[in-house]
């Protein structure tokens, strides 16, 4: 906990540095940055961004993604962070590894934790998220084969390609919220929701929008699917494919960049470096070659690729690992808050910290329980569904309260801060700041530095986006609760009930 907090508050300067001697056969940050200079079409503030690696709206977040690859390329981290691809022997991220048993799942999780610690859990759509999703779908190859052997082969080949190149993928699997009272087929004339508009010997042509393209500005490829239920008469929307982000006609409509609006790294240490961005992706008559098509206008398989394979389980298991790291970091913020303002020894404060510690420990326990309670599927070890969906329900409810509890511990300390780092350039003002921001836990400037970070993580516009993200990334609460309902072992519960009911009868004497 303390090390996570110290890592983010290490200096006033951006600390994203490339390690000195990266392993040459492992993808590193430089290789990832080079792969993003590909003429993708990213739209922001009315302009098309030509290079996301240098633009002030994205460059620090992109560098944070590169830093993850730098970590796995460090000679002393290669064994922990990577494994040998079964197809070509190249060392790639463990996020692509299909664990054969519980021990391999734990080793894989430890690598994912190390990645999450580089951004303290604030990059939700990091490279390991889609790698986990596709790996889970890959475990379900028999279901793909049952659907269509040729398209199954396309998916298998694509998984090998993405894994062997250690690609960073994003996905768009949700339709735009235009009018939820209407089905997709009722809005075909609007060209809003992405659908197939043509099919020929070369492949499919698609037109329309999908969301949420989180991290699309820093990804190599976009994976397209449909997580929402479709009606039998809506096959043109039921497709799945993957394309390079630079594909002609793929247009990324970026939301506001928090990084671009950050004052400085000192003033906004989290949002200036870890704003992964979100986007709508519009497919403007995009041609998808057959070798990149995995589901072709089949409503049943569009759903099955997520829910009848371990895909949905693995992508959300990764999300819980990331959240585990994020809560641990925020727990460090909570304790440091109490230490800085001198309330750490007060029983009510310790009780509040204890509750936060309990919540963070609960997520960690869920993650480990998913692993221990896992089972074998097609020779792979798969996390326990029942525990996963229970964790999702809990995590959706806990995050907002977690953040609010820390804000209550801090009170005015979070907002009574200098306007910006520029205030320290005025010697008279700086002298006053040093007086009024004094603390028994470190220097005045250390206090300001810490609370600037805390506000960025807890109360800024960036922080508000994260509260919203943690509540909805897995769907609305009725969706996650529905998963929990469907996966719970109700037979075991009702068997207990029936056994008790069968243990007595109406004729049983009340006093016997």
C-alpha cells in the first residue's frame, strides 16, 4: 500500500522512464510507441490527431502504456511477466497465457498485478484486459467449431497473431444509446448502430457506430462484437471481427482529454498520465476481410462467444485484479490523509480506515476465491463464475462509497490547496503557503504534493469519470445481479431448506 502511493508521488516530474537494458526479444515501450505511428484517424476538438504518441492530449497516457511493456522487457522481470508462445516461441505477456492449473493462474495474476501497479489501477482497458477476453474465448474453441469451422479457424489464427505480436487491443461491444425503447432494426435508416451493409467474396462491409472504445487511441487493433442481446430478426448487427486501428474508414471520436486539461504533473499527477480516454468508434463503410471475420450475422453466436466460452469470465476476472490494486492504492491515500492531518490515532478515524481495509480485503479475497474455486474447461483452468459475479455486484456498490469515505476523512484539506505549481514561483506567496500547509507528517510542500494527488484521484473531473466507470463498466446493476442470479447454486440452497423441512412434520409434538 505505501509503496504504491510512494510510486505515484515520487517526484514533481513525470517518471515514465525507459529501463536501461530491455530484453531484445520482448516487446518494450519503444516498440509499442513505434507501432502507434500508423495514420489512425482520431478526432478531438474538431481536428484529426496525426500522432497520438506526441500530441499533448494523449502522449503521457500513451507513455504509461509503453511503460507497461518496458516493465515486462526488463531482464529481471522477463520470467515473471512473459511466457513462451506455443506457436513461435516468442516471449509475450502472460496476459495471453492459457493457465493449465491453479498455479499457472496465480503466476499469471501476479504478472497482471505488476502491470496494474504501474498505473495504480487507473487504466481499466490496459493490454491485459482484451488479452484476457480473447484468451477466454479461445479456451472455448469447441463452441466456435460447432458454429462454423471456417470462421473458427479465422478466430484461432487471429488469436495466435495477436498473442505472438503481443498486441494491445481495445474493443467496442456496446451499441450507442440512441433510443432504448427501439430495437436496433428499427433504426436501420439512421446509420447509427454498426451493421453489415454488404457482403461479397472479399468480406463484409460495415457502417455505423459502436462504443465504448476505451484506450482505442493507444491500442493496435479493435475487436468488435455485441455483448447486448439481439433479436432473431437482427442478424445484420450480429457480427464479430478485428481490425487494425489504422484501417481506412475507422474513425475514433475521442471524448474530452483530461490529460490535455491538466495544469501540470504536480497539480494533476494521475489525470495527466493515466487518462486512457474513451471514444465512440464509427465505421464508415469499412471493409472487413473474411480472414478477420469471426461471427457473421448470427445472433446466437454473437452472444455465445462471450457467455458460452470463458471469455466473459476472464475479461471480468482481469477487471477485478485491477480493481484490487486500485483499492489498495486508495487505501494508502486514506491512511496518508489521516496521518497528514493528524487524525490517525482517533478511534472513529481508525474505524473508518478499518472499514476501508475490510472492503479492499474483500475484493482481494474474491479474486483468490475465483482462482481456488476454478475448474477445468478444455484443458484450461477457469475462474469460478459464481464468485466472479458476486464480486462484480459487490465492487459496483463499494467503489463510490470507498471514495466518499476518504473524502470525509480529508475534509477541506482536499480543496484548500495552492492554485497551481506556479504559486511557488512567487516567493512571498510561497512563504505563506509553506506556513498554512504545515504538517507533522512531512514538509509543507510534501503535504501539498500529496493532497494534489489525492484530489486528482478522488474529486477531480477525472476522478468522477472513474467513479462512473467502476459502477458501469460491467453493465448496469441489474445486469451483474442477473449474472449472479443465473450462476448461483440454487439447488444447494434449496436442498438445505428441504432437508430442514423434511426433518419434522405436522404430527411432531412441539415439546418432543
